[in-house]
C-alpha cells in the first residue's frame, strides 16, 4: 500500500467537471494567492462532454471566464418543426471537454490538479481519498454530479451524440438546435446538429421522456438514418457522448441537498444548479464560479450556508419552469409534446433568450402561457396541479 502525504489547502474542489473546473479557473484568476486543489476521479478534467450555450446566457462582465474555453461559435441557429421553421440570430458557442482540460492545466499549477483519485468521504473541511490520504482544507465544495434524484420529481432528457467525420463537406453554416420534424418516439424527440468545420458534424438524438432508460444502440441507428436522409456521407465516428439528465417538476430540495454529502457546500448538479426545463448547467456554473471567487471567506461551513441559500433562491426562481415541465410531461401525450415547443419558438427572440438563461420576466411568463394552448386546457390545469406521489 502506498502511503501518500496529507495535503493542506485553502479550498478543495471535489469533481473536475464543468462546475468544478469553472470554480478553479475563477479562483486562479481572481484569488491567485489561494492554494486550490481540484480532484477528479477520471483521467482528464471535463470527462467526455460537449457543452453549448448562447452568448446571452452569460453576463458581459463574466465572459472572460468562458472565452478561453470556446472551441466553436456561430452567428445564429435554426429550429425546425412540422408546421414552423425559423432562424434566430443569437450567437451560439460550444466548449469541448478536451479544451477545459487544457485550460485548467495551463492556468493552475500541477500541484493543484489531482486526477485518477477516488474520493472516499467529504466534509466541510476534509476530503479523504483512496489510500487514506487526507486533504485538510479551509473549505470544501462538492461538484461531483447529481445527488439522490429520488428526492426530486423528474422527467428525463436523454441523448446520444456522435461527432462524425464526413467524406464530403456538409454545407451547414449554423447549428440546428432543434429539428423536431423527425419521427416522434419515447416522448418529445428532436435532433441537434453542430457543424464542426467543413466536414465534421456533431449529431445528437435527444428525447424528453418519462423514463430514464437509454439504449444507445437504437439511437445510433437513428443518428445514422438522419445523416443518410440529409445526404451526409459518414466516414467514421470520432467520439460519442451519452447522457440522462433530470427535467425537474418538483420535489424536496432540502432532502436532495442533504443526500449529496450533507453539510458540505455544493455546486453544479450536486446543488441542483441547472435550468429546470433545458437541464443546461453552464450559465449557473459560470455565475456560481464568480460568486464563490468573490466570497471574502471560503470557510467550509460558511460556504455551505451561502451556497445552500443560493440553491434555495434558484429553486424558488425555477417554480415557473417546473410548472412548464409538468405541462410538458403530464399535460401532453408523448407524440404531441413537440407542439408545445413549436408554439414556444414562435415567440419573440428576446423572450427565448431570457428563457434559456433562466431569467424570464413576469411578462415573459404571461406571454408563454396566454393564447391558444397547444394542449387541452383541462389537461394543462391538471398537470400544473399534479404532485409526485
């Protein structure tokens, strides 16, 4: 057994994905005097992920944090539905996990980065690793992914995405954020397409489903069929990403928070910091990273208190979005769910931008709900009132 020396630091961040990585980068820039340790179980930071976001998701004064991470960007994007197609002008960006890994290695000293380490236990000021090595920290933040989702009332966004090398140029100039003209299976289905260069495409088959079951084999077949229908000739698949994300309709935030390492401060999905409808976590991860770096005291207990209150504020702000989720999952039959999104994408661009950022105004909320509903009003009211049994 290898005995490793214990470590002391000002802040230990457990989980080197998007949320943890952004916190580390914000602190490296804003609080360089602090000793930070970022711990990741995998062999690289960020795992195997592609994250995308709109320019309007990030405040101008915070864009310095995401700018070095961006690998692709486009002016505008398309959405397609059976009865409505549209191009919107918002700038759209993509971050690849390999880039996050590279930027972290460039901006933090090697002594701050720990890979391939299993975390055995965490508390507000202590992390215990495999081999009984201990990290004694002024504060600890747990950013290892979701806690116990049984405490939340969830539908599911599940997907398989493949980056494809084509034998010929694809001629796409902008992303297709939603193509819902495809056959509807297993809830609301759409295809998501990102053009990476002239002859590479990232194609993702996505479902808003009642169940979290994911069969990548079937989704791979559907992705291949979609590419073939578009006339794109695939030479090989360069990478694949699979995911099942919660689409929250309600639940017990207090129990969820406690399930993810008790009184230890939390970030990312561990703290329920994501947009309830889209499951997007990047805008909240950026806001939280800046917030944490601005804290005058990174003591573990104080961090837990301020981030727990921040999670509660985020939960309260998300009430309207959880109502929409109940309408989507419980007010509409699976084959008809696309009609809700089709109607939504007829609304004004500014409203759509604020929705994705999780910053819908009261007038936005009213506008989303008024007018001819895409589902029967009786079912909509029943869905809004529904609670998890």
